[in-house]
C-alpha cells in the first residue's frame, strides 16, 4: 500500500452558528473551504448549557447531505415533512439527504450536562440534487464497534473496516466514515480508492498523520496520490474521525443553506423556499 501524504493541516476555529451554538469549525473555514465532495465539518462540545441550549431552530437545506454524529447528550430533530426523533449520544447517527429541499430544526433535548458531537456536510452530484429528501437514523447500538487485538477501537458508521460494514447505505458518494481510537503509539492503516478525497479530524490526543504531526482539534487533508492512509498515535493515544468519499468534479455554487451547481439554481432555491415549496 502506498500511503498518502497530507496536503494541508487546518486548526479548528471557534465560531458560533444556529441561534448561538459555540462550536469548532475546521472544514468550511477560510483555511479550507471544501474538499470535494466534503463541504463542512463542525465539532460541538460543551457542558455549559449557554454554549448550546439555543440550538439550531428551523432552517432550510437543498442540494446536499448533513450527517450528525453524537458522542454525548441528546438532540431532537423535526422537519417540514412531519419527521421527528431523538438523536442519542454514545454514537447515534442521522444521515439526512436534503435533496430538493427541507426545513428542519435540531434542538438540544437537555437543560444541562455534556453535549458533544459533529456535523458534516457532503455535496450531492447534479443528477441527485433534486431527489426527494430522506433520513437514515441510526441508534448507537446499531453502529458496529471493532475491538482490535492491538487495542484500537473502530466504530464503523459508513463504508467498511476490519471486516465490519457501517449501517449507512445507498449514498451516491460511496463514503467511508470511521471513529477510531488508538492506544499510545498505536498505528492505524486503511486502504482508500484513488477516486476518493479523504481527511482525518483528530479530536483527542495527538499523532502523526501521513507523515505530519497533528494535535487536538486539527483536520489533516490527504493528497490524492496513494491508495491508503497511515496514522500513528502520540504517547497519550489519539482519537479521530476518518472520512473519505468519491470526488464529484462538478462546479459548486453555494450560499448559506443551499449548495447547487450554478447561480441560477441558487436563485431558484431561494425563490422556492420563500414560496413555501420546501
């Protein structure tokens, strides 16, 4: 396996979004606006209610997918199509395909305690941007957890790893989404198709990713050469998300909650939203 090197390391930036939720944004910032087909990655982590309690009230989306992965706490979602549910910490996942349009809200279902999770945005190809919206809601106990002989733990959300297959299916970009915990100085290798973009977001500990030293709350974007990745944990161990997906190689027209291919399509998205067609 020829391992990929790292093209860029982005330190997460503290920002606020929604109705004032404090979070750390790495992908989707001025450091790295996008990594085709990935558009954004946020980490929210706080046990101070004022940092998260206002949540993300009703807001629209069109043309891409949002993925919420919860490590701690409870998040309630509702939408304009009548869906609702509770996303649970401990590894709950919601993979929402906004498609042609949806209005939804994500509100903390708790008044205190730790709320910790991630939200990822993934673009849709032009042929699928106007597909009907859909959800894949995955309970924590339905996400495979691989316990390797070397002490590593791998939660498989999408794609495959160590003989396990993630519960998220039918996504056109053929994504890989892993949550990997390594013991001190542990090593993790994974093969990747050359057609896929890939990055790792290290959120605990430190490590060497593709030959580059990386510390907590940093995103390492891999180069396109090579058919795999190698990550080595530092002396205190490491925990990271490993993401990969097929490149779309299409123009991106993006404004706020809409991601299309042309400015004309963005204009139509705003007109449809104002007309109540979501």
